[in-house]
C-alpha cells in the first residue's frame, strides 16, 4: 500500500511484490514514483520514463520513500526526477525515475 496523503510517498515492501529471487519487481518502483510525482505531473502528458535501478531492496518489510523534484522546463516540456530510497538510516538510493513531460 502506498501512502500518498503526505509528502514524500511511502510504500512498505510485501512478499507479493518480490520476484522468485527475493528482489523487488520494478513495476512497483514505477507505481511509487508516479504517485510521488502526481502533483508535478498534473496537466502534463508523460511521454517517457528513464529508470536507473541502483540497488533494489531484498526482502519484505523494507519501507521505501519517493520524492519528486521538477528539474527544469524546456519550451512547453519539463523534466521531473523522482528518487526512491529506503527509509532506513542511513538511507540508500534504490532507483531514480526521470519523467519527460509535455504540455497537455
């Protein structure tokens, strides 16, 4: 379940989200990143994602946090970067998702 009522968006990894090797399926990272970026994505059409999965979490119970930042606007488009990290101390970056946006 993703908590999006407050920034940043949070998701607790469950066993259902894991592949046969115990790693998190990348689709869940995209869903979390999209949820975190919703405020920045309002009124825009996403035409591409670039995902860099740095260190996928292994095992259930890990809490992931996603935060989005609008990086820049070029013409009528924009770039929004979302960083997914663990909530543990120190946090470790799990993935970076780049949304290329166009007005729409």
